[in-house]
């Protein structure tokens, strides 16, 4: 059976329903990453990067007595720069295959949905674990910025909170509390560009094969330019070392860690605060709510869906957060 552009006729037939129309495809790889719908994107103040001046120290005042002067003081600032990344994909299908039974638009849509889901998952993973030191073409996410525990309230390690468990092995996970805002934490898109994922219908094109053969096909282009800047590290808290093998026991006092995270944020009014957890942690929290073992948990209806809250802050699902993290020390 011949295969063209990675799609065979058996693939085509597998997407047909009993009425010979493109059926609704069940994507077994689909994941939920609410973080990709929550972030706010700001245009970069440089071409593909964003420079921010942050305050590292406040000026001090002096108690003055009569006939004595006061020395001038100033705040301490530094500049940070965050870059954006560009994620792209092309979808190409054989024209004759797509045109079978007049299903070309539906066939191309079914392909587009798979590309969009794949790009969404890649972006969400980068938002959590991306590191420009390892992959220069990407942007740096939350995990590398909060990668060590510390007790100094003047450094970002203070906002990496231990989950109070006797963590062991590489089966740890994390939660994040993010206070999205223009002056706290937000996404980035290059100067002069539009925010969000862009799609361009290239229409009918001549497709080439390595052996020098040609055939007619349809092409779609997808592009997503995105970055992340943490303008003020106080407004992100990582709850790490949540031992997934011990989360159902008293070894992990997750609520104590969530309270600590809540009070690490200096001023909730600076933005929109959201907790992010994967399905494992979120399921455990829901069980605590239904068992009424924690009064800090409540449920609100958002767009017709029940959303779990802790201290009034929504807890949203982010499947990009792994259950196989190493211990943060």
C-alpha cells in the first residue's frame, strides 16, 4: 500500500465514519494544559526579547535631628532580559486523498487539530521546563527559575517551597502558584507580531519527494511565537518535592505547603493568581474536598464547569507538570 506524505490510504479509511464522512477523531494523546489559556502576552520592547528593570534594594531614609544633614540614597536595580521562541509546523496531505468523497475541508481540519494539540503540549512543557541553556532556540520556563530550596527571603530560592515530605526517588511532582500581571509575570511575543498561534492556509501546492517525483497536495502552516518573563520573582511560587508515592499518606502535608505559597505572594491584587497542578495532585485535592477534610477548599462554577479553589484561588490542571521530577535540594 503506497504512502504519501506520511499518510496512507488506510489512514484515510480509518477516519471515515459509516456515512463515508470524516468522523470525530478521539485523540488519545490529548492533554489538558490550562496554563496556555491563562497567560497574558505582552509585546517585546526589543525585537525578539524583552528587557526589564527590577528593583533589588529599596533606598533607605534617615532619622534626622536638627542642625544635622541627611545623606542622599537610592534604590538598587538590575536589568534582566528574556527571549522568545518560535514553534512552527507544516501539515501536508495528498490532494487526491483529501478530495475523496468531497471531504477535503474535513480531512484537513482533522490534520490541523492534531498539529494544534501537539504544539499546545510542546508550549506547555516549555512553559514549565524550558531552558535556554539547554535549548537556545526555546525560552526559559518556571522550573529552571525555581530550581533550588532556600531560606533567604531576598532571593528567588525562598519561593521554592518544600512539600514537607520525606521525598525519595525520581517520582516527585510540583505545583505552581502564579500571579499573572503586566508588572509581575506574563508571556511575550516579538515586537511587531501578533500574540497567539497563527494558521495560514497555503492552499494547493506541488509537493516534492526525495527521489525527484512531484504530486499535488494541500499545505497548512502553523506558527507560534512565545516567551515568558518573570518581572518580579515574588509572584511565582513552586511547591516542589511532592512525592507521588506518598501523597495519599500523612507524609506529604500539601495544604501546609500551599498556605506557605499563598503567603509568599506579597500582594494578590497585583494580578490574577492561579494554582497549577497535574491530574495526580488535582485528583487528590478533589478527594479532600469531597471528604470535607479541608475547609480551605471550595468549588466555584466557571463557564459551567466546577473549579476547585484554595483560599479563593482557582486550582487548574496542567498535565505538562511531570510525576517524574528529581528531588529539589
